[in-house]
C-alpha cells in the first residue's frame, strides 16, 4: 500500500481522488472512518474540498506538500491521533490548537457546552467557572457564545495550560485562565452562577485497555483513579458550596457513570439531577440547578 502511495506521490501531477482512494485503503485497517480521515488529510495539505475530490481535480504537489502528506499518513499508521498530526481540531464550529500534552476536544463534549449555554440562558452577566480546562474548548465556547459572561478556567498541567492560553488568545475569548489545581478551592475566589467540568474519568481497567490513539493523550487528562470517580467526589465536595442559589452545576461523565456520579452530587446537596445523552445515546452529561432548599454539606 505504501508502495502505491509513494508511486503516486512520485508523479509530477496526480488526481486528488486517486490519492484519496489510496489513503482510504491504507487507513481502513486502523480507523473507523478512513474516508473522513483521508479527506481531512487532503484538505489540510492541498486545501481540497469535497467537490474537488468528487470532480477528481488534479494537483502538482510541491516537495513540502509531498512531505506533509507522507508525515500525516505515516503518523496515522503509527496510530498517532489525526488531530495531533493536524495540530488543530474543531469544537462547536471553531478551530482549537491541539497537540501532545492536551486532550483532544470530543464531539460529545459539545453536549456539555450546549447544556451550560441552555442552562444560563436567562442569567445576565453570569459568572462561570470551568475546572479541568484542557484546550479551553468549553470555557472559550461559553465565553464566545455569551460575551456578557465572566468565565474562569482552571487547568493544572503546564502543557495543557499553554494550549488553553494560546486558544484563548487566538479566538479572543477573554477567558480568565488560571494555572492551578481544581482541587484547591483557593485557586479562584467568589461564587459562581455555573460550575462545569469534564474531569479525567477513566478507571484503572479502562487505562489498561486503551486504544493505541488514546495512549498518546496525557494520562493526567484521562485517569480518574481506580474507579474513575475521584474528581467527581472531590470537585463536588469542594465546589458545590461555591454555587449561587439558582446556579447550575454541570459534569461530563463516562459511559455508565450516571448512577454513581448522581449519587455523589446528591451527597453534596444537589438533589435534582438532569441527564442528557450524547450523539450515540449514552448518558453523557449530568446537570443540577441549585435550589434554595438544597442543603450543602
Ligand atoms: C478530560 S480532560 C478535559 C479537557 C477539556 N475540558 C475538554 O473537555 O476537552 C481533563 C483535564 O483536567 C486536567 N486536570 C487533571 N487534574 C487536574 C487538577 N487537579 N486540576 C486542574 N486540572 C486538572 C487535565 O490536565 C486535563 O486537561
């Protein structure tokens, strides 16, 4: 397969659809969507649109384009995530810089962004806190969708924090970024109208069975202790008391964690919990509005 790839690449001019076909074939054993990934590579290297591929447009590649396409394909065959190889990825319609050291934004996490935006719709100038920010995809999306909000975002990893700052600047989101520990309640001050988090939530068993691509992502972004629930316990214990009455608490959770995380939220005074499913029908987000009657531990 690499031979076909190199043969076509050696030609002075080739059709994009011919290259698309070779890439798809090379990728089909290692990924679920080889057609999507092949199209993404050709778009990144040649600016090829869907129409270019359908109409079989030809290109005369530069040496740089050839090397870049080779880097993408060999990287993918080594099971590096496409997102890291491309260096950017889309979340809620905007591009975020990504790379090794920071979790790749997932489409399912857009559900959490949407639940937060819906939940704060009627609040004017809300004060919002995201814990465990990574690229900043959540905090930055909320800040850009709600320019009247004051959005804070805490991230502990220095590598991830560098992406958070870079994305915040590139998208001019105005998020107040904090390099700090989400488990230290002094990392930010005051109370909030919304506290959200997509914390590390994989179990020890999940970590032992990671897909090769996931093993490139930082352990610190994935591992939530043996049972995957460490951050839900600690964040709920520490932060529910910092929610204003009527404020929204929102978590992304792993598959099948809804009963346990819901129990933790109740234990710390959030009694009415709403579940939202992701695009695959899995319960992915838990939200709770703090009632006047909720009693905090
Ligand atoms: C699952 S990732 C979520 C990233 C991003 N919010 C998203 O949804 O794509 C969890 C993030 O929490 C960060 N993290 C882990 N422990 C932390 C802690 N004690 N304080 C703050 N951030 C932490 C990791 O570095 C990682 O960026």
